C-alpha cells in the first residue's frame, strides 16, 4: 500500500493497490483507517513488573496466611463458609491422593465447602469489553484454595472444579492468598501442608512479622491494676493567671509601681471632671462677655466712622 501522492484531491494516506475489489483504493496502515494500526501501539518492552523487597513479600504472605484464619475476614471477602466446621479447614493427608474430580467434589461438599463451590460456579459469565477477544472470555469468582504438601494426584482431581485453585505449601502465592489485594481467602489445608509451615516459618526458617503487642486491647491494659498502681496522681487543670495590666492605661497597676504618679493621674482626672461639670457655666459667661464687648466695639466703630465737621460745607480755598 502506497500513497497516491498529491494532485488527486485525496488524502496522502497509503492506499491498497490493485483493482476489482472494494478494498482497492482504501486507506491502510494509519490509525484513522479501517483495518489500520492503533495510535502509539503498546510496546513489549514496557515495564511489566515492579521489584519488591523479598522481606516485604514474605511479610505479605505471612499476613495473608494469618488473615485466612479469621472467619470475619473470610466472610467479608464473600466466601460462603456458614457450613464449614472450622477456619482454617484442615483435612487428612488422604486428600492428596484423590484421583477423580467427582471424588474431589464429594470431599468439598462433605466438609461444608459446597455452598462456596456453587457460588463460584454460578458466577461464571462473559466478560464485558474486548477482553473476550484476548483469551480471557469469562469472569469467575474465586472459590476455595487447596493447599497441599505432596502431589499424589490432587492437582488433577481438583483442577477442573470452577473457582477452585491449588497451591503447594512450599510455593505459597500471594496472588492466590489475597486475590485483588483483599486478604481472607478460604483455604483448605492438608495435615502435612500445615505441619510443613512449622518448618518454613520455624526457628530456622523464614522470619515473620512479630506483633508489637501480645494483647491489643489497649483500654484493658491501661485500666489494669498493674498500670494504674504506678501512675502519677491525675493533675488538675492548669492555674489561670489574670492578664498583666498595663500601668500606662490602668491606675491600679500604676499605683503598685508608683503611688505618687497614680495620685497625680487621679488628680488630673478629678480636675478634668470638675472642668467638664462647669463647662456649661463658663461657656455661658464667655458668650455674655462676648456680647458685652461686641456692643462696645460696635459703638466705637460707629463713633469713629461718623462724618467730621471740617468738610461739612465742602472745601473752600481762600
């Protein structure tokens, strides 16, 4: 497929050659073309995996194992374990010798895992989206996880049951113990597999997280007699002090520093109050004096402004 170039009033996109078919002349290769490639196709050298420290992964597996032994977390994850006699469920080593799928199904039903098996089987449905075309056509809920020590036929017996997964105790997988990051997988152990944990996580085995507190009931610890007997007596509220007064504004504070200055300030206040009380009288007297002196000034101005007798009859030059 090559472009037709310019001058033909069509886009310069590679076009299928030939004639005699509707495909001839159609655009090819471009991301805007039917049957073309996608824009910026994903590369196989993408960073698919993320490195995690070995100690962190071991701690995560140990935490997931501990969570699988708590019925509340197992039920919160969606597993139907109402008929299961105990969590974690431990069966005899004979389960590792099961050969037939029908035999494996009868074992799960007998130990109370039948409802969880049915829940997983009934959840199978077509996947939404293009994953149907990418080798993941169906979605399925997770059922029980069978953990064994020796494969004497157990894998072939249980592998065809929907939702059931198997794992060797020496190769515990975090993706199976906590699918989707949600801890609390319903695990069914063989006796040999559970005993193998003592070797894997024993004194000479892998280190596992150590609990910071043997008893996590903090309120009970605080209220215990052992703790309360050595505690100090409860302290009362802190003493409140009155705010410090400014002697420049408060006469009382000034009196503690300088009684004479305080008395001088009080006398000034008394003088101002007395002046304020007689202000109206003094204002009335000032106005009366102004009227009196104003009349005298007016009379004097009228007197000096009067026409004299020198030029009363005009000027006569002799």
